[in-house]
C-alpha cells in the first residue's frame, strides 16, 4: 500500500509555498465564504490559465457533463457554457449522498450526540447481539462485514425497508476487517444518527449542516424508502453550487465563516485511509494511496493505482454513479464539481457499471485541469493507459449474486423478520487526553468522558499499553473507573517500572489508552493513541 506520507508532504509543501512572502499565490485573489452566491474571480486572478481552463470545461461538456464548475481560493473561476441554465437545476447525487451522510454524522459527533466507537446496539435495541456490535466507524468505512448481493444491494426500484435489511443480513466477515461497498448499511448509519439526535435525519441535516453554510430548505430534496428512512446512500437532489458548499466546508476543515461545524479531527479521519481500504475514508474516496478497492460488480475489484492519477495526491472526493463528482485538493485550494451522465470511454469498467470508476474521462479531465494551474506544477502521468491490477473473482460478483435466489424475490427488508433483540449496549467513553506527562512517581492522569445517556453511568476499566519496539506493546498499567453520565473524570494510572525506564532513556513514549465500558454483551471499547513526555519537574 502506498504511504499517505507522500500526500501529506505534497500538501505541506503547497501550504508553505502559499505562505511565502512575495510568492505567486500570496498575490492571488482570495474570496470569502459564499453568501447567497459564490464570489467570482477571473482565472488569471487565481493563477489559472484561462484558455486551458476553458479547454478543460469544454472537454467535460463534450463528455455529457450537464454542469461543471471550478473553484479556487473560495472563488468561482470557471463553469460550463450552459451555466446560465444548469447552475439553477437540481442534480441527482447518486452515491455522493453517502459523503453528505458522513458529514451529517460528523456534525452529530462534533455536537457530542455519538462517537465513531459507539455500537449500533446503543441506539437500535431491536438489533440482535451480532448486528448491535457493529460500530459507527464500521458503517462509515464500509467495513460492516455484512453479506453483499448485487441485486439486493442496488435494488432502488422496490423501496422496502433498508434499515431492516441491514439488520438482518448475515455476516461474511468480522466488522472492521473487510471493505465492501454497499447501500443498506449507510441507511442504517443515518437511522443511528437520527436516534442519537432525537430528530428526523433530514431535519437535523438542514438545521445543523445545510442552513449554516447557506443551503435553503427548499433548495434540496432527499428520497426515503417505504418505511420512511432517508435514502442515505443516494437520491439527494441539489444544485451545483450547493454541492460545492459542502465540498468547501470539508476543504476548510469543518469551519464555515469562523464557526466550527465539524471537528477538525473528524475531517482528518474522514479523509485518511481506513484499515480496510487505502482509497477510502469515512464515505469519502481518497486519491492518496494504492492499491484501492473499487465497488464490486463483476468481481472483487482491487486496483493497483491511485483513484485519479492525474490529480494531486491530497485530493478526496464525493463520488456517485454516472461520474457525479465533488473533488477537493486542499493543497491547491482547488475544487471542481461535475454533474451529468457517464462521460467515460474506458472499456474495462464501463461508467454505467462501476460507481467509482476512475478511468479515461476523469483521468484526461484531471490532466487538462492541472495544465491550467500556473503556480504549482502537478506531475503529468501521461495519457490514460487503462486499468491496472484488476483482480477478477467470478465467484464473488454478479454471477454469484444471481444464484442467491433468497435475495431476488422481494424488496429489501420485506421478506425477513428481526430476531430477538440483543443485550442492551453501552455507549463508548471518550479518552480526551493525548499528551501526557507523568509525575516523578510515574503517575499519569487521563481524562475520560461518559456520554449523556439518561440513567446510565459508565463503568469499566482504563488500561495503557506502551510501545516497546515497532509493532510491539507491553501492558503498562490499568485502573477501574466509574464516570457519571455526561461528565468527565481524571483517572490516575501508574506506569510500570519498565515503562518508566524506557521514558527516562527515550524522553517520550508512544502508547495506546483503552477504555472499556461494561455492558451485558461484554463491553464497548474505545482506543486512542497517546504520547507520554518527560516527568514534570
């Protein structure tokens, strides 16, 4: 797997270049956060070549793009020639809605309603023990481990009950270990958020995310299934510039016009590789790393390249069927939105099959867009050379799905019943401290927070593991704890003799703190990396 370090270094260099006095970027026009409309700038004002930018926009239009726009430094700098009509149209998000669902989840997490370590069962008592053990993180990273069937998963014509469908699918893998692009578990995630905030998911999204960034309630719509659940995985209808507002909020690290809407740590995690897929974060696609795993169609699709090799490695994107895109490069302070129908000419993976196909059209579009950038040279990988490293498995994709008749006979979630509810699950505690300095006696104080949950305090154990060698950790101390609902406690842990010797020799230690909140199912774990510095004098 390609390290994310290269992307981080590229990003850092771009940021340094932008800050240098007298640099080309320092003299460029900077627009503020958009009000009722985006501020505009001529391409040359933001170090873009106007002719080459127009060439890129016209190329996109020639490939069935109904709307395309480019933004830099918060300014709208280029759009298709039919923008006078297309800019006010609402366009189907398809799977870009997944990324928006992630952002609504991020807002709820920032407000303290839930955490990525919370289990589904803490909010869905109808879930059985196994389904209740899935975490919010598992749903955000498409690593629930639930069984996948092409026809059942992509059946958007018979609406059914997607939450019920997710809670009754069998498990093929242990949650958190296997990436599989899917639909119903994303609707389950939205239902978890809805239960956590105590409001309809769409009402919460409008009040807490859309309204603060200038998206009016009558400017969008979002479909629901027959049970009234928001189709969190698709069917969001929105205008071009409103999709761009969502992308700009991510580019600005969750801050809008001075107001923190989404925690910076959440944005960082959402745009970093997950354990199960180097090209995927929290329902966002990433361009940093390879190989990455694309959605399964004919086979298990592992690709030995980055998502879009002609674009910067720090880029991340909302991606939907028929090549809907909101793509963001923070290092370039650059974003584009592309909407329409499939413009791809790749013969290996047709655009009408693979939702995340990063093929000939977007490769060449990326090359043309980057040629327009004058202040930073983005390496040109050359013409599109086809897919690399696709790993076929005919027993895994559509062929196998067609032989699973139990998933072909009725709408999602209508032909199954929920089993008996599993044991009541605890909420995950939060470990707040990440920079620690012990006393001379080797005592550490770690702050632990218990989420608000009426009538339920947190009780369990906090433990610490210190890294001894690369990949090897030793137990360094533990302490039982009890924290009242909605409060924070400082828990004192003593470092062991070996850990104290290592600290004295090295001056600092890397460690993992783990909090377990007990419940009838064995407890809910939270783990956080911490740094331990020299003892206080």
